[in-house]
C-alpha cells in the first residue's frame, strides 16, 4: 500500500501551572535538552512523518524557532502557529494549517518519550479505522467518587485504559469534528446551546471530539508506560531516569 502523507501537530502552548515554575513545562530541560525537542526529534527522524506543525504560546513563535527548531535542526517544521486559550483551540489552530488529505498525528509536547515503534503501530491502525489513540491499560484500581470523596462505584479495571498521545486521525475526519466543535463554541459564546460539551460530556481530547461530534469509533493502540506526560516535579524526576537510560 502506498504511503499516505502524514502531518504531526505538536502542541507546545500549555502553561503548565502544576509544575510550579516560571518556565513552561515543555521548555524545561530534561537531561540537558528541552522537553519539547524530544518528540520533535522523533517526528523529524521518522519515515512516517512528512511535516511538523508546531503550536506555541502567543509571542513565543520566534523563541521556539530559534531555540528549538533551528538549534536542533528540526527541518520538517513547516509552520509555527499560535495556540489558543484552551487545548482544543490550539489543536484547531494547528489543524487549520494541515493538508486535507492523509493523516494527522496530534501530540502533546509534554510527552517526550514517544518512539518510532509507537508511530508505526498507530499508522498501521489509522489506515484501517481512520481514528486511533495511543494508550495503555490501567494498572491500579479506579474509584469513582462524589464531591465528598465518597466512593460511588468501582469500574471493571479490565475495561479501562489511560489515554496518551499521539492521537491519530484521517485528516479530513478530525478537521470536520473540530470544525463542528468550534461552531458549538461560538454558539456558547453567543449564549446559545452548545460549546465544547455535548450531552453533559466535556470534550477534553481529540478522540473525544471525533467520538462526540461525529459518533465515529476510535481504536485504542498500545502506547507505552514510559510515554508519560511531564506535568509535575515528580514527573520530571521520573523523566530524568528514562532520559538517562536513553528511553530504552
């Protein structure tokens, strides 16, 4: 089967308040290298990815171009675009710059340990199902609690997965879903019904947009337990260990 055109939309516009630092979490150094550059390098080296669109915070475009793209030789970055207030705004800003054909890999730059094997698994499945997401089965028992932290239910752990990124879609499919989502958001801003929520379910990731807006099924694909999101100082300590091992 002929290879399809693939774009990586890398999100680096988050503020990372839980990290407790003035520097955005994705710009922090991990084993001497900015966190954002780990995933950029993987996409740069991958035969699957043809183009990278980097989404950054407002006013940080030139900083990212100089300190990340140019310094580390990430030549596949075709555009650096400004993110939005919420994650879904940033995704939409990136998606608007993509081609209509092929597939798009949407990735949080705060997950530095994506690898080529994961990209290959996702690419294989997205060509069949049009929508798939990296993730792993949960290891711990999960409790559903009320506002007073009293346990309401204990779901079957065998049915639960931790969702990661990349989240990968046929480009025209996910652009349609996000287009509908943004229309709903505009209605909400005007005081009409809608917004980034339907039927009481808030859209918090890209798969959710496709599931809720289009009713399209999404396949889970094995990611990695090392594919952590660097969100807290404790995550950074774990990441230092993984980076020191060469992510082996």
